[in-house]
C-alpha cells in the first residue's frame, strides 16, 4: 500500500511538515515493498488552491493513505472522492509515523479546517 | 467629481466622512463598496427602490462529453478543478471566472453558468442616491460586486465612494474610477502604519489625494506628523468630540443635524473641488 506524508526535506528522519498543501515535498512509501520516493510539491507556489492541486497529485500517484497533521476542506474533498484515507500525524520523524501506522496506532484525521488561504498555517 | 474615501484600517471614519460628505453636497450619489460589511445604509436609511443579484460565471462540466484530457485542470491557475475517478470536482469559491477552461476544452464539454454571490441595492435618502453592495456570507471575493457598483455610476455629479478598509484588490477596484482620493487617518501609531500602506497604494495609482485627520486630540498627532514629513495635503481636521460620537453611534448624520458639522463638510467639499481642478 502506498502511503504519502508531507515532509520538510529528503530524509526519512525528517519531521512531518505541518502544512499539507504547501509542503515543499512529499515522501511516498510503499509499505509492502519497503521502498520510498520523494515528490516535489508543484502546488507549493500556487497562487491559490494549493491543497486542491496537491491532493490531485497524490491521487494521480495512486496513493492509498495520507499521514498529515491537518488538511483543508477543499483538499479533503478531493482525497475523499478518491477514497484516500487520512491519518493524523504524531510528533516525530517520517520513520516514527510509518512505524506507528503499521502498528495501527494512528487515528483517522477527523478535524478538517476551512483552509488558511495564504494566512498562516505554519505551526502544528 | 468621483471621490473615493479610504483608509488602511477599519474604524478610522471612512463611512462617517463619506456619508456626511454626500449629505453636504446639493445632490450626490453615495456608493458603499465595503461589500463585506456595508454600513452606510445604517445612517442614510435609504428607501430601497431596486435590489438585484450579482452573479459570476463558473464552469459546468458534462462528463458524458469529457475525454479526461485534463487540459482544464492543468490550465487553472487557481486550481479550481480536480479530476478524480471519472468525476470532475469544481471548487466554485476558488474560481476567478476567467472562462479559460471552457475556451480550452477540445470537445466543448464545459459550459458556463451563473452563480449569485451577492446583491446591489439602490435607494434614495433625501438629496442622496444610495448604492449598496453586499457580498453573501462565505464568499471569498467582493471584486465582482464592486465592478457592478462602479458600472452603475452616473458620468457626472458628485459621487462619494466608501471603500473597504485595507489596500487589497477590493480597494484597488473601488478607487480605479475615482478622480480624487481622501485618506482618513486617526491619531495612533497603528493608524499611521496603515495610512502609510494606502499612501503607497494611491501613489501607484497616481491619483490626486489628501488626508482627513479624524478624532484629533490636543496632543501630538502621529498621523499629522506623517503628512508633514511626506508633504501630504491635510484637507480637514475633525476633533475628537464625544457629542459627535454619541450622535454617530445612534446612526444620526451630523451634517444633517448640526450646523457646525454641516459647515465643516461643506468646506471639505469646497476644498476637494479646488484640489481636483488644480
């Protein structure tokens, strides 16, 4: 299964990025094969609707689950339409979150915010 | 003469100056462009003659015709479209109504439909014709409503445009057709900071302008200092006056009820005419 996380830098030891739509990178992890790849987030510089575009990218990559601190309502609509499950990230690295995910310790992300629209959103 | 009244922050007295200025004129049009929270009508209490919706165009996608080429999705600069599992999601509030998606679609699967985002009310209040723009709750941009208001303005006569606070797109749209701009400032450091932002904006637009200093106290006025430093014309000084505050808070128009204030705003109008000619 392919799992995506927004991440600050190209390392599995890096922390999960607090922003979903404007993260610089995503890491896509194949939990069965144990492989991973990094994906530049083309939506990061969007004038508007970054979350929508970022979600579209993940849908197109065939992602089945997303681990994130939070997600805006427009992006959530795209992810939901594609049946991508959203999990709430925990403090720690990508590796820590993947381990927790495999152990079934991550809860589903139920809090969907109305979007920051270029105003803040930098903190967890 | 089209006079736009603006300020960097809310609460400096834009509506107070605009309403009183329109009442001091013999005949005038007052236009409330503060479409997120129009409040000039609370003072002018116009008798409404017409109320019409303002609409924008948004795309509608016929999925039977759509060939999933994604040209529209990739084109949209605001990411208003997403194609997921054979379904096109359209985010109306993100759409800027450019029409590009419909133009690009190779199979004409996209048509445009109208969506209401607010209203424009027209009414009369004595010598003042009142135009009020009102954006529906939850909508993102008031620009189309302001465009609609500006389109309705008569060519001649005294027109006072009550602008939204700040210096963003909706303010730019409001002052575009103005002959003269009044910046209203209050005597606080916060007020000066916001005054300097609209000052920068006005200079970009190359409009003639001057400042009305509101709520003036006997103490030093940082907004006045800013004007002196930047050689900005001070059009009028309105004192901090508790009686004025009381009348205003009850929705009274001082230029219609108090001789002193009537004269103050008549003088301001006179000064504006001279400024606009020179």
